[in-house]
């Protein structure tokens, strides 16, 4: 709604990377709050109340200052609104449309991509839900106290922050998300193997912590899946339905994930870690299949364009740097851009000029 397809990974990941900041500074705050002595509240209740009140209070800021689209943004002048909308024309995805279209909703459910997104989000949310819930207990199983566990969770957030922003940067530079996702699956796989194979005793605390911190690369995966879906879905109704499908997959994975860990399996948590390892391997296969399917769709659209008398290959300007587009225009370099279907509210499957990004 706000950004060109090239810009979406970094913007979405910047927001998601704040989870890493929270893990770092939140652990320090929780460490301090946990030492408060109260006859009314337990330490964990004080921590939850503090962060809950901050969240509720900040929601008012979001309500006031976060507009639904550039059209309704109070901080933009009329000319800036037009410029913001014009920037999105290259996406071939349209602008805010409040009309519900049942054919778009039907297409979302019948589109194979939707179920790839669902499967990808479910598969990453299973380990995400489990590690988020049981991560501190995993650290504690290395022989650390409750308060030390809070502090040792700080590097987890640091790795998460670096991995999330690094993954987004790579996806922007390479103009591909599939290969970056495949790269991000490798550290968690290695981390799970380390926690499964290294003895859980005092002599191996260092390697065990290293394995746990390597796993913490996984949060970088979720925002890339969301931005990958957003970049490859068009049609206002279809985008909303597809996002809902992803969210259901995320919720289902978050429900299942913690149930794969049980306290009676401490300190090894073997079933949970084996399940997480399996999910990361499944993600690798799903990503490859999704890339292959979108390659097929691009080839199909090339044939459709040729049948309509257009060039088979077109320039996807939404993935180019603005300066490069401007320079090409000044130099009058020949490049076949897509027809302007931006405001027709076509779905990606309906628009023969839509270019899927890997």
C-alpha cells in the first residue's frame, strides 16, 4: 500500500526487527522489574503489567498517526499524496479499494500460491511458537538461574536484529527472496542439530549457548515470507484474503509449536527440537517448489503477452532503483515496460503484465 516492491522487504523487516530490540532491552527491563518486591504482585505479573500498559498506551499513537493509505495520510500534502500513489503504479497492484469482489476472493482460495504461503508461514511458526515459549527454559536447562536466563537472552535478540535486517538487505540487493530464505534456513538447522547432539552438562554450556543463538536467525524468515506474498499478489480483495490465509497459518503454527515441548522432557526437549529441525527442512522444499511455480507463471504470462502482440519480456520497474529508471528515461534507452493496469484492480493471475518475483 505504501512502498514499491523493491522497498517492501526492508520496510517490513525494519518493523519486525524490533522484536530483536525488545529481546535485548526487554530482557534488561524484565531483569530489573523481576527484582521488585511486592506483597500484591508476583515478579512475572509486574513484568506483564508493565509491558501490557506500554502496549495499550502506544496503540493510541498508532490509531492517531498511522493512516490506512497515502490517500488518507494527514501528514502528506495533496502533491505528496499524488507522488506517493504514482510511485506504486509500477507494482501493478492497484491502490486502496473498499469494494469486495467475490471472484477475487475465490481466486485467492484456488491459487496454488496462497497455499504455498500458508504452508511456509505454518512451517516457520511451529518452531517460532515453540522457541518463543520455551526458549528461556532451554537456556535455563544449561544450568543457569532464572535471572541469568533473562540476561543470556540478550544475544538472542541481537542475532535476531542483525539477521532480520541482513536478510532484508540481501533480498533487496539480489532482487530475490527465495534464495535468501534458503540461506536463512541453514543456521537454525545447524543450531537444532547442535542442541540435539551436544551433551547438556556444565562442560558444554558455551557450545549449547552458541547453538541456541544460531537458531535465533529464524525470526528473519517471517517478514520475508510476508513481503514475498505481498509482492506476488494483486487485487485488493485477493490481497486481503491472502493475508488472512497467511495469518491463519501463522496462528496455527504458533498454537502447535509450544505443545511439541513438554517440561518432562527437560533438559533435552528432544521432541520439540526434532520437530523444529523437520520444519526447517520442510521450509527448504516449500521454498524451492514456490520459486518453480512462479517461474512457470512468468513463462505463462510471457506467452499471453506474445499472443496479444506484446513483447514477451518486459521491464519490472517496481524492482529497479528509482534513479536507474530516471537515468534510462533521460538517455532514451529502449525498454519495454508493462502496460498501465495499476488502477484496474486486476488480480495477479488476471494481469498478463504482472511479473512474479522470486
